[in-house]
C-alpha cells in the first residue's frame, strides 16, 4: 500500500533543497548580502543562511517575507534554480512534474500548476487547506504590484485582507492585491481546495 504521507514528506524535502538553491541564486543575482536581504525581508540573517544551506524547513510566512524582499512572488521560489532552468522546457506542465510543498506550520499543501520557464506574468497555484488551520502573511507594500485571485473549488475559506474579511464558499472568487497583511483560515471541519492565479505588472524575475 502506498504511503501518501511519506511521498509528500519526500517531495517536500526535495523542494526545500530547490528553495535553498533558488533563494541563493536570486540573492546573488541581485548582489544582496545576507544582511541586506535580512533588512529588506524582515527574516533574520541566521534563518536565511539556514534556508540557503537546506538546513531549515521554512514556513509559508517566512517564504513570503523572503519573496517580497527579493522582489518575486512566493510561487516563484519553487522554480528550479538558474542552472536547471536553462534546460529546454515546453509550454505544458504535466501533473506528475508539478512541484508540491507542504507548509510545516499550517499543513496546507500547495502545488505549482503553471509550466516553469514560460515568460508570462501570471502563475497558477492549487492549494489544499486542512480544516481548522490558518496561515498569515505579514508582508505589506512591495516593490512591484502583484494581483491575486482566489477561486474556491471545494469547501469554504475565510480570507482577511487588511481589516476586510471575506467568507468564500465553493465557486466564489476573490480578487485582491498583495499590498496588505493577509490571512487564510479554514473555519470548517472539512478540507478546502482552491486555485490561486497570481499576476504582476512587471515581469517576474526567474
């Protein structure tokens, strides 16, 4: 019998290594020291160092802060490092090749759906959110304007953007801009599943 939990944990470990290389690549490409990125992101120098060495399993909140400090979206931190990204890739992302990552704090599972390396200003992510859990993103104003739409496929989810709270049920879609602290909460006893479409007004750095 296949152990789904073990498969997810192994995939998450592999993706944490990819995140480590990706953060290091982005920081080096921008000529940022550890101290400079710590100052821009609000993530401690020691934590960034641990992440870049693949010795930490960062939470979604920490990764969101790093993404904002690096001027990219959270989804782009799961892209392949620069060296691997140079390999030819087509316009189709097969289901088995789409990277999955589980937040160690909330347990929510996210999957990057969009084909990697395609020069388009939007990305699609699918999220499975466990019952009763929540995750907060503290990042406010960014260097680039990022738009996001959340479309609920199953269950219900509460999304608080700044001081505004929205209860979304199956089929509902919320349009928002990532310029204020945001919190996602599943208030029910059933898992929720939703799609996130992210677009920036400037090309994403890859």
